[in-house]
């Protein structure tokens, strides 16, 4: 069953993790797991200094600099397939310096981001469309 935009936002709001898809100029779609917080109609994805990185600049940032289009897929799996759902948010994103409000929101959602200098920059995703599906109707 299709989900309306309000229900999609309600589903992904507290979820906090999904898969970000960006476009690599040569190989096409690049996908990577991410965590996020929502700030009004934007999705804020941290670039952190907490986990080891494979290089100096993350490929997702290079991809977005070349083509700002992106998608965030958030899905819920359960062995009981009546509980399955997914939400897909299409938009465009830029890299940004972390604001105090964004850092506070990330720190509330993810304790490891409370340490100073744990978030080096942000991907700020503005949503152009959001769609979703659920095996069962949303309880009213």
C-alpha cells in the first residue's frame, strides 16, 4: 500500500539510518549506509571523524559535488512480512559546515557525535519528492 508524504516523514523521522545513493561519474550508482537526522524538510547526514575512512575525501562528497541529485532509502524488514515498509526520498544535496543546531540534533540522536570535532561536515539533503510503501495500512 502506498504511503502519503506525511506518513513517509513520520516513518523515517525516528528511524535514523538508511542507504544514501549518489551518482558516480563513471560507474553509476554509489550506495552507502548512513545515519541522519531530520531538520524540517531537510535530511542532515553527518560526515564524521569517529570511524576510520578509506581516503582523504569521501566518494559520496565528490559525487555530490559533480551531481547534486541523490536518494535516501529507509526500509524496515521483519520476518513477519506484514510489517515490511520502505520510504524513498529523492532530492539534491550539498556539503555544508555543521551548524550548532545540527550538531546538537546529531548529538541527541547519536551519543558518539557529542564529542567536540566528531562531525567535520554535513550533507544537507533537500527533498524534492518522498514516496513509500507498506505491507499494511498505517494504523490511524
